[in-house]
């Protein structure tokens, strides 16, 4: 009888040791979604309380509040706890690519920086006549010490990169008025697209030409209403047309009936559409 009891005792201790070893092997980690309500401190999971293993916030039987461990003993049993809340992660809605900006000189922007008590994580146009700028060095309080005007990418890039000149091609990218363009732009030129045909060593435009971009709204109409036939393609205000267009008319389609060597229209007539 004594031998049986001794064997049982050894077996029981072995089981307890195995259970303790398995429990001790657990390494609690800070949760990314569950935190203490008052302090914001991350919950630790898993933790052990009254012999039960918790992998998420438990319910306090006395008041119904959710609770979690904020620190544990060496054997992972609860030491300190807090009322907790968990936030279900959500997939953010897709957004348009943000406009990016960088310093216009050789020194990089420093973010964040503080200007007049406000913290900036990107270039700002405050107090700079509408042009974006950033800090290039800051003090210990992150207040700007030196600064530079920023160069920002085109917020509305296109796909056209073809020059309308027979003698020079577009030089992409190019910088104009502190905006970096990687395609033709109509900025400061009405509805007519243009591009740089030469730039300086820093990428700023020096010379330019009207672009030759495809018609964004082609039609099936190609018949002149007059005695002269339409001549395609023809170029008008930087757009290449292969059909009649209503550009700059009262919705009346027209076409070129004669063109120059660069395909720009020389004579025109209304279309029979």
C-alpha cells in the first residue's frame, strides 16, 4: 500500500511540474487592440487568474466590467489589472496617393517641426505667400531654426508626355513654380498642355513647347460640311484630333481642312454631324 501511494505521489508531482513548465513557457505580449481604459496601457495576454488562462479581456463577476492584466508574476499569474476595452481593427478605405513634397535645396526637410506653436508633419504654406516650406533644422523643442521652400509633386498628373515641337522633345520631370511635373500640364496656359524642353541642373524648366496630346473625347464624325474634306490628324491648342471636335465652339463640331507641317490647323470648316 505504501509503495502504491509513493508511486501516485511521484506521478502527481510530475504532472504538476509538466503543467507548471507549460504555463511558464507562455510569454505574455502587449496587445495591439486591448488597452486599460484610464491609462491607455496595453493589456498583457495571455495571463492566468484563479487557475484560468485568459487570451483576451475577462469579465469581472462583481461589476460586469472587462478586465485584463497590466503586469504579471513570473509564473504569468495576474499581478496588476485594469478595466479594459478592445478596438476591432478595421481595414482603412483606399485613398488617393498623397501629394509628396521635399526641400528645394540640398538639405532635407525635418519632420515634425513647430512653427508659431503648431506642429507640422509635412510642408506648409503658412506665411510664405502660398508656397510650401519646411524646416531644415530644429532646436530641442522642435521649433524650426532654418527652412527651405518645398517642391511638391503634381497633384493632378496626366499621361501625355509628347512635345508638339518637331525640334525638341519633352524633358520629364521638370519643375515649374515649385511643382514637379512628370507629364504635360496646362498650368498658367489655359486649356493648352505644355512641357519643358530643357531644364537646368536642378530640374527647373528653361525652355518649353506646347504638347501634342490625344483627344480626350474623340467622336465618330469625320465629314466636313463644306467643299473641302477634313484633314486628319490636326493639332489645335496642344490636342491631336482624329475626328471632328467642338473645342472652343458653341457645341458645333468642326475640323481642319488644311494643316501646316507640324499638323497644326491652317484652315477649318464645320462638320456635317
